[in-house]
């Protein structure tokens, strides 16, 4: 693990909560309208998770995740961003066959309609990132800025944040088991995708 990082990955707050609890180890991503002509790219193997409510809707997540979403929405819009989750990408797979995604049901909190919509957006396909998530007991507070706005995956933080106080959300054996199970589910229907800095 890097000793510090100034890169953050924008993700729905409800997904971040699921990752923080060990409920999921997957990030599914299509890419936003500001990703550029080449679309979404895995620019960094390690990054802070940047929770956002942008585009986060009740019908976009599974009923099991509704309590998480309700709790988040009851807190109102934050004036600053709290970063206490750090992700290390272990596997990246580009799924070009919709049937592969059906097998991931139960491994993430996206609703079936959200998966379907994002898979077919622009051109068929979706990325699945298996991530090892680490948590910091005291969050870093980042003041909101227009720099963080917009439909984009990656943001640069004002300063690099140290990773020295992080603890894994899942123990080694639990994470390794989940990672193997996801690999088996996707083995025949997806392609490994290189991380492109």
C-alpha cells in the first residue's frame, strides 16, 4: 500500500457504506459524461473513496440497501466531504456480456434496472473492480469545492492524505474467499483489463 494518496474516486455514498461494512467488495462502473472520448479508465490502483449523492436514487439500489440510503438521506447534505475509506484494486474486468452481470446479483447494491441502464449506455459493457477496502477511524474532512462537481469518476484532492492509520474492513481469509468467488462468477464472460495510469 502507498504511504499516501491524493487521488479519489467518486462513488455513491450508499455504495461506500456497503463497501465500508464488507457488504460488497465490488465497484461497478460505466463512466460519466465528463470521462472524455476514451470513456472510463482505471487510472489508479489505489485511491480514497469520495462519497457522493449525485445521481443516487432509491430505485437505483436494491431493496436491501434502502435502509442504508434512508439513513444517509436523513442526515442532509454535508458541508464538507468526509474521507475515511481507501480502496486497493485487486482485479479489473471489463464485462461485454450482460449475462455475466446477472451472476453478480447479490454481490453489489445496484438495482437490476441500474445495471441494465449503465450496461447499455452508449455502447454495451461495464467494468467490475474487485477492491480491498480499508477504513480510518477518524475521517479526513475536505472542504467542498466546484473542483469536485460534475459527472466524473476521478478527482485530485488538495493534498495527499496519509494511509498510515488504515485497517482492512475484511480480514484476509474473508476477502480472499470473496475475491475467488467473484473471479469464478466472471471467469468465462469477461476480460481482464489493465490499469492505465
